DNA sequence: ATGGTTGCTTAGCAA
C-alpha cells in the first residue's frame, strides 16, 4: 500500500497538478491539507473519474483537509471533537483498508509569542487528547499531514537561520514530542535517517533554488504498523516547475 | 538593497 501526504496550498490552484500527480504516482491513499475551498467546491467528480473516493473537511479561503482513497472510506470523523469552539477545518480521519488514517493541518503559529502561536501549541495538545480519547496505540493508525514543526535540526537545511522560528522552536518540538508520546513513530525516518530531506520551501527568499528547506510534513504511525513500513520518500520534483505548492508530497510504502 | 512569493479576495491576511 502506498500512502502519501501533501499540503497542496489550494486545491483549486493545484487542480491540474493534483490529477497529474495521482496519475503518475498511483497512491492508494493521499492525505491533503490546505484545500482552501468549502466542500461544494471540492473537485469530487474529477477525482472519482480518476479512481479516488474522498472524505472532505473543507473551509472557504483557509485550511481544509481531505483523504483520498482508491478503496472505500468509512467512519469519517471531522475535527477534534472537544469542547473548544473552533471553526478551523484542520482534521479529518477515516477508516481505509482496516487502517485508521488521519489528515492533519497543524496551525503554523505565525510568530513565537503571538496569539496564533498559543493556538498552535494548544492545538497540538488538543490533538494529543483526541488521540487518547478516540484511539488506542495498539491499533493500526497513520497520522499524516503538515505539522508545521521540523522535529530536529537534521530536518532543517539551515538550522541557524531558522533558530527560534515557529517551525523549529523548542516549545513546538516539545509539543510535537508530547503528541508522539501517545505511541507514534516517524515512519519516514524509519527508512530515511539521512539529513538533507525536506518537504517545504518558502516561496520567498529563493527558498527552493537555494534548497533552504525544512521537513515539516510527516507520516506518524503506531508501533503495530511500523514493521510494515518498507520505503519512504519525498517527491522533490513536485516542487519544481510552474505553479507548484510550497510543499512536496511525502510518500510511505507499507507491505500488505 | 532590511526586500524578496503565492493564494484568496479584492486591501489585507495567512503562510
């Protein structure tokens, strides 16, 4: 089974690229983030024609997440289901081929110390509680998405330049580590421990031409599935050419 | 040279 996660930065702007990428890479499951459309504007028909069912949690202008699958999606759940009144569409989960797949778009956090920063840290805590309430570490779970956190300095091309940013700050890394302490492992790093692998490059400052990248998009899995991870990669090519997303797809292969 | 990009929506926000 091939599973991927990709922050497309507007499914409308990335429509052609999305269909071309699906055709070229044939993932069984694709988690999407930053749809930036409400549900009725999601290109369901074209994706069905391409062979994919979709579970959507859309939002106009900002956020929005989805899970695409070649096989049927069941038990779809949207949001963190806690007592916080939160209109931001950042989480969706579904059952696919006996697995529980989650597509998450963690808040960026803007600037350390800002209100958005506090929301980011709180959101990661809320996700941890959601996992505890809703799932067991003994079940086959795949938590995928844009986490807006580079877990370690080896995930950052230029750690000195990014020191103290919302993507690398110690508090964000601790919050991510606490999320993973639910009982999740970094599926990508199981197979790809080497440095120099990134999933996001800022549109500004010649980020991609200079390869000033960070690995902030992840696939985390419960230990029951870790042994089935057979390969992992990042499709850096998708960041090239005309009108790319600022994120590249992260791909994980699981043995059946 | 203290900027630089993109997307959504249409001046300003978010990333």
